[in-house]
C-alpha cells in the first residue's frame, strides 16, 4: 500500500508474507491514512494492480479498491502487474541501452506469467501464461533480455548457454512500480468502469479438489 501525491510518496507499507491480502489489506489502508493524517474522502483516485497474478489476491485487491471508489465517488485506475514490475526495475537497477525487460511471475510448476517491454515500458511481447521451454525467451537481433521476478529463476536451465539473457535474482516486488503508471493514468483520465471492471486473471482459476 502507498499513498502518493504528484510529487512524492507520502506513506508506504509493504509485507513479504504470501497470501496475506485478506488479513492485511484493510489494516494497511487504515494505518497509512492515520499515519498521513489523510481522510479517505480526500483521495482523488485509487489505483490497483489488475493482474496477472494470484487469483485470490487479485480478487481481494480489486474488490477493496472498487469498494473505496464507490464509497467516495472517485475514479479507479488499474495497472498491469508486469508493466509495474518493469517500471520498478527501472527505478532500482541500471539498464544497458540494448536491453529489454522481461518480468516473470511464478504461476506454479514450470509456468510463468510474463511479457516483454522496451525501456519506454511499451509492450514488445504481450502478456501470456508461458510453460517454460528452451524457446520461451525469444531471440531478438541486437537486443538482450533481462529476466526478473519470482518466476525468473525457473528459466535458468533453459537460458544457461545464451549470452543475450541475464537473470536478476535480487529483485523484490514493490508498490513503488505502480506509482508513475498510476500518475500518468490519472493525468490522462485513463479510468476504469467501476461497475464492470474485473481483474486480469489470464487463465481460469483451478482450486484444490479432494475425493471422499
């Protein structure tokens, strides 16, 4: 969670505990507003990660954001999770002029959610759910690929012989990557229809099944 204006981050609160949206999200919102001495009615918009990502996490995040927007009659902004990761990477690490950014989210087993971005954060390769193989990371003449995110390390066995690919393991996902994209969306009035907006799941939810 972060609270920002058009100049800086006013307050931020993050957790690395997985599957904690249900228990933490409302608490984080309350804590940040109290810390900043800001009333929820003072917000100009709410931005939320739209996915891809955890089915349950996305549902909780989007439902919470939509509820706030309904309650205070303010616009909803939805940010692609992979694009936010690429934006955050640019804030944290140096990038060579010939490098493209390939964030990866672990989607269990040997599958990842991924996309490819240039340094203007434009899509070079659209978002997809990818079962990793030797051809998963494309070759582009004159370009090198930077792989990062919690799914990137699963590619190691497939790219070990490639000189055009490097894996960055010390990347940690943060809400900070959403902020420049959310501010751009707000300035350009790029808002969602609150009534009909749904998370970008990318693939159908598959729950656990048991036999009696």
